[in-house]
């Protein structure tokens, strides 16, 4: 459960509360970790937290959201998104699912193994993975 994890890591975290600040800080965090800056393209954020000591982050949204990446497909974001972040990797991710055809897959890990390939990998809870161009997840 995302809420239990947030509670566990909240004490040592920096917490941001305004929508504008949450958006700015989430983009900065992705860029700092050398991940595409539009990987979590959510709006109406109520809270963003980052516990740098443990590498844990979270986003709380006013409502669940859908986003369609033009060259990739639709992604669904729950009201709470959390996981561990490190350079070029999000792992133990909660609250993100991808829709492909008529199937929905829970995304548990997103990583860039070798930046020179220009590819980013998405791993599902069932162990399946798929690669896409990193450019599909960058703001223009």
C-alpha cells in the first residue's frame, strides 16, 4: 500500500504542498536522476514528498488521471504514486498502470540501462518488459 510506505518515509522527507511547486519539484527530481522530465505527467497534485536519505518519493493527486503518450499509449495514474528513485531508475513503483490494446499492466520499474541506446524500459509486476524511445517521455 502506497499510504503505508508514505507514512514510513514521511518523517525525514521534504514535502511540497502547492500544485505549482509539486509539478516543478517532480520535474526537477526526474531531471536530477537523469530520467525523462515528462515521465509522470500528472496535474492537480496535492502533495509531493522526497526522502533523499532512503531514495523514496511520492505524489498525491486530487483524482486518478489518464495520460496518452502519443507514440506509446495510455497510462493511468492512481491518486497516490510512490516508489524508490535513483539515477536512471524508478523501482518498487506503485500507482502507475499502462494500457495496451485491451490489457492493463501494473508498472513496477522504469529504467534506462544504457543511455547511449536512447531507450527506456518499463517492467511490469508479471515480469514482462517493453522498451520505448526516451524522447517519447520528454517535454518539448
